[in-house]
C-alpha cells in the first residue's frame, strides 16, 4: 500500500548514489524550471553513482514510459535488464500501473520525488530500495524524460540465490521541493 506525503524529503537522509544523482540533476541548465535532457552527460555523473542511474523516456496519449538506460548496479541487484523495455505488466507485474501513475504525476506536476519500494523476487526474497525520480525537459520545456537512481536499503543479502524482481510495492513516496 502506497503512502504519499506532501512533506519535503530530507535530502541529507538519502543514500549516497541517490543524493549524488540529485545533486548532478540540480547542476544542469534549466528550461522552464527543470533541467534540460540535452544537457545530460552521463560521463559527468560521478563514476561511483553511474551504475545506479536509470533514464525513462515518456510518451503521451496514451502515457507510457520506456527504459532508455539502466545502470549495471540495477541490472545486478534486480537480476533483470529493462533497457529498451516499457514499464508494463511484462516488466513490473501488477505494480506497473502504480509506477506509471507516479511517473505521469511527476511529469504533469513537474516535480521530483523519492520512493521506498519493496521488491519481491521470484524466489520470495525481499529487498527494500530507495529510488529518486527527476523530471527532465526537452528544448520546449516539456517533460519527456525522468532521470533516476536506485539504491538498496536492505534485504536480499543471500548471494547464493539470484535475485529476480517480480513485484514492486511502493511503500512511501514523497515530493522533493
């Protein structure tokens, strides 16, 4: 069950990769108040955070999100490779609708948010992750992308068994700023 709050996230409490990507996003040139996707230069993201990065391309009418980039940490931690796949029931199970709704809200309201999500694997292991979702605009100022980062908070420490995410449950979602 998702809990959403209007309270501002304490940026100092974020994991280092999530905070690092947020700081990078904040440093980019802006158009209509949000960073330009054309200014995104992955090699300028601190190297230790780059494996945690993902980039979603947004489509409208109907709303959809395509995974354009997924860092190696995410590939390894989740045991799945989503690059060039849409957020749908085939990739994120029954959680896809809630994930898409969050992306759409971020795009329409032009706000960034942090979420804590419990991921259940096919072998019933659990992992709690922290993710940041940062809207980016095209040259006209329209939100067309979401830059993000993901970091594990707890769970899935069993290295003998491959973790393959099957179900995402957004536990907490809070707006930034």
